[in-house]
C-alpha cells in the first residue's frame, strides 16, 4: 500500500458560533489555511502511480477556490466552521472516486484537524 499526499492553500475569514462568550474566535478573523488530501492504494502497473496528482487537483482545487478570500460561513451557509467541520465538508464534497484515506485542515502552522477515512 502506498500513500499519496497533495496540499492546497487558501486564505479566508470565518467566525465560530459555538464558543463561549468573549472567545476571540467568535469575532470575525482569518487564516491562511492548508488542506492536505491523502490517498491510499496500490501502485498501478499501467501508471506506476496510486493516483495522478493532477487528478486530485482537478477535483479539490475548485472547492479550495470557492473558499479562497471569502467569508467561509457565508459560502458554506454554516455558522460554526471549525477545522473539524471543514474536514467533513471537504470529504462530503469530494467524489468517492478519489481513494481518500485522510483529510487535514490546518488553520495555522501549529493547529490542524485530521479526519481519517476507513477505506
């Protein structure tokens, strides 16, 4: 089994609605996000690849572009756009044709959520 990893980046603003009163994340703020898509599978004899990086980009890049330089809460019509929630949002939007094993959403260089998918 081989793992293929493709990262994407975008900048956007959001606000969290389910944090305690006075929490700084309840206010409008922004992040330079990194999205990491991991795909697992056997290396195919005809391509010597698990999946072509380009094929991952064709699917994921439009989703990333829909969020770039936007107020995420408005784009996705949800008020509590945590990194955990965004992992699930990406997973639901990405077709099952990609052999995704994990999705990570990084809000900062030190903070991320990771969703592992059972293949």
